[in-house]
C-alpha cells in the first residue's frame, strides 16, 4: 500500500466516522437495551455500508452516504409513526407481557414470548432476587428485559390494584382491556371513575394510570 492510498483510507475512515455519528445523533438518544427491531437493523446496515465505503477506495463516497441517509429517513418516519399509532407501535415494537402475576407464573405468556424458565431464573438472579416467592410481578418488556417488582410488604392488604405497579388503563385514547382484567374491573367501571373526575370522553385522554395507593394520573390530549 502506497502512502497516498494509506492517506486516502484514513480520510475516508474519518469522514465515515463523522457521517455515522451525525446520523446516529439524529436518530435520537436511546439506551442499547431499549432499541427496537428497526433500530438494530438500521444500525447494522449503516455499519456495513460504512465498512464497504471505507474498504472500496474506488467507490465514490456519496454512494455510501446516500443509503445511510435513506435509512435515517426510514428510522425517523417509523419513529414518528410509532408516536401517532398505538397499533403500529404494538405490532412493530411489541408490548409488555406479565410473566408473573401476584406471585403466579403464567406459562402461556412465557411460551408465547419464547421465554423459558432458565431465562426467567437468570434474569431474577441478575436482579438480585433470591426466590420466586419474593416476586409479586415480573413484566417482560418489549426490549427483552424483565422488570421485577418484589413483594417486600407481605402483609400489605390487597386493594384491587396490582401491588407496586403503575398500571396504564388508557393509552392514546384507547382503553387497555388487559389492564382492566388484571385489576378485576371492566370498562363501565373505568368510564364511571373518569366521569367522576371530570373526564367524560375516553377519546380525549392521552394517558391514564392507577397505582397501589389508588392514585390516578390522567393526562388530557394536547393539553398545555
């Protein structure tokens, strides 16, 4: 390799580095464990394109930049669509699954998510949980991480709410039936509670949740 070729390789590497960093910055800040399927695919493809652009010195550099920009636009569009459409967000990114509910393991949810007992025990160990008996709820997040809520207050009375868990009842103006089922209530009960709190229309609510202390959080759509 001549000195001229080596300098060209260095320049292309530095330029590729700057382009990739700028594109990743424009994609937004997310932790590695929170990356969606599309994020991972886009990152891998951009990395492959950058390597090809660096290695093939005869390839015009714009041929690598153009597909990177296209991938950025795809990622930004799907991120925007995820914010606007709950259906797309659920279909594309998945939704949380309750693996352990009130100390009972849900084998159906585990099978549906291809999550076995070895995976469960491993994540419990990583969380520092000594025994399944200590777990009140375990929620498998779309990222694959297991969120564990330990039942530290064994004598705390049950009050129709999931202990230690903030439960979303309405998301993007849509009632979450599985959440209502978890607290053994129905849609009529929810609408009655909302009406008493001055929210007669579910469609006007962007987010509504309830916690262990029966504390409600209600956010109206487009409220400033």
